[in-house]
C-alpha cells in the first residue's frame, strides 16, 4: 500500500534502504538541512512506529506508564512523554496525541515491537485498554523550518499554535491530522495521513516548495539539536534526567513506573552524568571514551558530519563540567556545547 508513495519519492531521487523501506537520502542532504533552517523541508517518518491506545481507561493507563501528566490533557492536546523500566532506565521518548476516542503514540522505529509487548504486559484483566499498531495504516511526515506555517496556510488552514496541539483537516479531498511540532527543536508540524493518500499529500507539499529530506539529513539535525535516540542515547544505561528530558517529566503527577527513582534523583541531586553536544576536531567513533587529563569523564554516543565539521552527542560526568569543557577523544580535542533539544531542569511558570 506504500508503493505509490515510494514511486512518487523516487521521482525526487529517493534512495531507499531497510525493511520496511525508508528513504535514506534524496541526494541533496545539505540542501534539505538548509531548508529546515531557512525555508521548509519535508521528511518521511513513516518507518517510525505509530501505536493507538483505545478504551475507557486509555488515559489513566498511559499516565501510569510514562513520565508526563497525561491526565491533564484534553482532546486536541498532546505532549512528549518517556516510557521507563521499573528502575527508571529509558525505553523510548514518544509523542502522545489525545483524540476523541484514542491516544496516538509516535514512537521510535526500533522501539515499536518492544512497546507493543510492554503495553500488553501491563494491560491487566478488567482494564478497558486496547493497544493497536497503526504503523502500516497511517504515513507520518514532518514539515521542518520557519516557512512550514506559511506552506500550510496556503491551503487555507487555521492552524493550532501550541506545541503538540493537533486537529483533523481536509485539503483537496485529503484527510490528515496536523500536529504542532516537527519532532526536533526546529519549528514545524507533524502530518498523519492514510497510506492511500500519502503520495498525494507528499506531492502537494513538494509542489508548495518543501525540500525532500531523508533519514541521513534527519540524523544530522537530530545530533545538531540534541534529540536523544534509542540504541544511542536512550538505553537502559541512562535515565531521562541524564538524557536531558526534564521537559517530558512531571514531578508531581503521582505514581508511574520508575517514578520512585526519578523522585530520588531529583530530590538528592543524584544526576551523575548529563547528555551534551560535543564539537569535534575530527571524526570519532561512538563508544569512544571522553577524557579529561587522562581521566575518563564520559562516552561519545553519536556523531555526524556537518558543514561546520564533526559534531557528536555524549554523556559527561556532572562533576567534570558542562558547556565549554575541553575533552580528549583519542588524539582529537572536543568542546562540550549546549544543544537546543535538551533540558536540565523542570520548567517553572512565573
């Protein structure tokens, strides 16, 4: 059912890889990265997982399974939230969208099967909750860049304004859900559309000026902006406070899986390491040690090449320092830098 979209994308120069197929590149990665910062790019995220929770207990169930305050959300609202183990180790960062009769969850590609099994494990007899997999039903696109809003407004749409707010609209007989937020710190929108209409929506966005982006360019932006990823920054070796996901955590929502550990870490300032960006003088392999005066103070978890050189993400011991710190990776020097996706304290209202 996705073949029509893939055929359309291949006329744009799409290079496919993996199973299920995803677009690695359109042969113009740097143009796509530039468009995301100064124009508008469109990235196909259909290989990400899309799950649906249904049933009368769906909101309380997800509230008890993740870090954010789901019970505070109304229809048309959403949030980022983190799924944890009982010891507060990170399984995934997911985006949740509350609809009239369900909760849609956009999850990382490598965590779809694990989360399906995880939720099934915690749905007990008598719980009015059902978890469905919509990954092969709805396509997911991200519009990224400051011109994203203008592109959608060309279609006569009145758009939601708050992060993760979403609504269903119809444009030229195409029905889609539009949510505020690109998945990164770059301004934009997430679009959900049926497989049957995905190719038409893709072409509409392209004709309106969106530059196509593949996973290779997305990965560059992900690392530049500091969004942690499963199997790199989000593993059972790290908790979400260390991963800079404070914005996805409610400290006063009550019990959830992993809550006691998170509360202790916050109360006793127990965050021993933190995720940072690292500007690298030369290429380095993820997994390499970060040294300060021959003493290991961290580990490199991701690296990409950008127009300005090599950039990585890595965990640094809190006592070693933060932005501005110089570390050694092999023979090269790295400088610790702040990146916009990461937060280091619960936001407070004034």
